[in-house]
C-alpha cells in the first residue's frame, strides 16, 4: 500500500470516528432535553482528565451551572443523566429503587472473568448485593458498636502513646499518617477482631496493605478506580479493577487464617467477620465473599483517615473552633479519663463539627446508579434508557450556596441555626443502598477527636498547606497532600 492510499485510509477512519461521535453527542439534542455541550473524546469530563479536579467536583460544577431539574451529560462518549432536584433524587434513590439499585461499578466488573472482584458491597449487584447487605448489616448496628467502645478506646490509647513519644522528638507531626494508622487499627479491631498494631510497629503489614489499595498518589490506582465509575464499557475492555488484586489476595490470606483460628478455638465475636463467615456457608453465587471484605477494609480506613485529616486541619486552622470544642468536651467529661457512649452523644458542638466535616468533604462525592430497564419519568417526556448511568452530584449539593451560604467556609454553627433543608443533607447517601457505616463512622471519628483534643493543642506548622485541597484522581475525596501540624501536650 503506498503512502497516499494509507493517508486516505487514515482520514476516512478519522472522519468516520468523528461522525460517529457527533451522532452520539446529538443524543440529548434530538430528544429536546437540556444538556451540557460535550467536547470530543472527554465528553463533559475535561477538567477531570486534565487533572484539575476530581469527578465529584467536575459533576458539582455542572450542577452549579444549571437550573434544570435534570441535565443530560456525556461521560466520555456515553450519554448519562445528572439529577439536581430533591424530588427527582428521591424518585431514583428511594421510590424506584428496584429500577436503580446497581452502581456503575457493578457493571464495570466482569463477573465471569473475575468473580472475586464482584463480591464487595460497593460493586456487587442484584441478588448478590441483597444477600451480602442483609447478612452484614447487623455488624454495624448501634448495639453492636456500643459493645466495641473498649476496643475503640484501646486504639485511641495507642494513638495517644504514639503521639506522646513522637512529640518528644519533634512536635511537628504528619497527621495524615497518624489518621491512616488509626483508620486501619480501628477497622481491623472492630470489624475483624485483628490487632493491626499500626502505632506499635513501623512496618505493620496491614498499614502497608491499606496504602497500596487506595492511594491516589499511585497514579494507576487513582485512574483505574475513577474509570470504574465513569465508564463500565472501557473498564471492561482494559480490565480496570476497583481494588489492587494482589493486595486483595494478601488480605484474604490474613482473614482466612483469622477464621481458622476462631474455628479451632471455638471463638465467636459476632462481628463483621463472623457474619461474613456465616454468609459464606449459605452463599451459592460466584466468587469468594472474603474478597468483598477488602472493600469494607478500604472504606473503613480510607473514609476514616481522610475525614480525620480534614478535621485535624480545620481544628488547627481555626483556634476558636478548637477551643470551643475542647471546652465542651471537658465540661461533659468532667473528671472522667475515658469518654462514655452517653457522654459522646451529649457533646452537641462535636456533632455540629462532624456534620460540617461531612458536608465540606463528602468522602463519596457523587452517587451513581445504573438504570435497569427503560424508565419513564412522571410528568415529562424523558425516558431514562436501560443501562444508562444516573448521577447525583452530592459534592455540588453540599456546596450549593442556596442551601449552605458561604459553602467553602468551615462553620459548624450552621448546623445549630435550625434553617437547614435537611432533604439536601445526605453525605452518607439515601435509600436502601446508603452507607451502612454511618454510626460506625460517627463513633470512631468522635472518639478520636475527643482523645486528641483533651491531650493536645493543634497548631498549623510551617509545612501545613495554606488551604485544604482535594486530590484530583480517583472517585473519593482525599486530601491532595500530607497534613503536618505542631502538637503541644496539654496538662
Ligand atoms: C465519612 C465517612 C463516610 C462517608 C461520608 C460515607 C459515604 C458513603 C456513601 C455516600 C455511600 C454511597 C451511598 C449510596 O450510593 O447511596 C457509601 C457506601 C458505602 N460505604 Fe460509606 N461512607 C463513610 C464511611 C464508611 C466506612 C467507615 C465504611 C466501612 C467501615 C463504609 C462502608 C461503605 C460501604 C460498604 C458502602 C456500600 C454500601 C452498599 O452498596 O450497600 N463507609 N458510603
């Protein structure tokens, strides 16, 4: 083939691809539905792909630029829907759950090729999801968690001892590292009954494993995870996975050994691991349910450690908030050395503080669902087609000045004003698929803040970031860098 023919061939393919893309991009226009104009290749995700913001922030800017109840968007080449209206959100997440119960990640996984990757709650679908969700939910119940107070206090004591010894050498501490150690120690202790020893051992196996699983600073990890939520089609072709498969296998080995020990010693804790083990005996679907536990391990340490990192930063950045919170904690604890469950629930400013934390930094910054069959939206000409992805821009909603005036200012008091539209505050999601670890998160984070604040004063250091920024990769909200603070021991 000579050069001229090859050139012509190349142009024909290029024109063909261009026309095909134009045809795809006319999807919303020909249906007369308001949409955001896409650009070739990226669709409406240009800023995300240029590394300027995470997907949650990208969807938030579409949300904030529009006034429509529903907007047509393009996730790369694929048409998708972004819902903006409170009632429509309920329609998708609650009223018509049977049509919108799966996430995009669940269609990104090839169950036949990789059954183990489909057994986590986040990515599982249909009957598998229902079965797992039902069996493990009791592990996160209020009563179950109340019995774990002593375990959580042990993790806190270890953290405080670690901080005491570290601050003797140097008061400037990387609080991101401390938060990760605490997140791993608590999730392992509460859900699996394993002592991860992240504060006692510098190279604790489970801490290293946690870092590999979900650190967006590892470029490929962040990219793969994001693609699973953006494009099931491309993820399947390239085999992008939600979790790092080698780390999953390592964690499964540790959990299998732990279950073996329990069986040999006839020990039962009635915790997440026991419930998973019961489920494994009844489960007839594909894949090893223990692999799915990796997702909970990741969610447990990632959500807790990132949230704490944001919290530490704001406490150091606003000393009034820090003093007010410490004052209220001390008043309620009186002479006690260890906070009780009842006392924790009485510290109202702590509750406002954590609510504001989850508003400013919703760890999962958007919700996504896949439409199971053609769905006609009531009182409109809109049909959401089978297989179409539907997004709820949580980050955008939680930063909408209409609901939260001055949304980028960290102000816990906004939750004591009584003027909030609570239907637009749902950082843990809504409906039957919402986060099952809300109480767990509240407890573990509040315990940590109480213990740190009664022992230390936090101040910004010369290495502290000027402002808190979010990592632009992946799908969840993570701080973009480390958070160094100066810690001063209180008497
Ligand atoms: C700040 C803390 C956290 C926030 C803001 C958060 C938020 C969320 C959100 C928004 C969802 C999706 C809900 C939906 O699609 O409607 C979710 C799902 C989930 N979260 Fe959390 N989460 C947090 C902490 C945790 C922790 C600590 C764990 C585990 C120990 C956890 C485990 C999960 C799991 C397993 C799911 C999937 C549930 C399902 O599909 O049935 N989360 N979370």
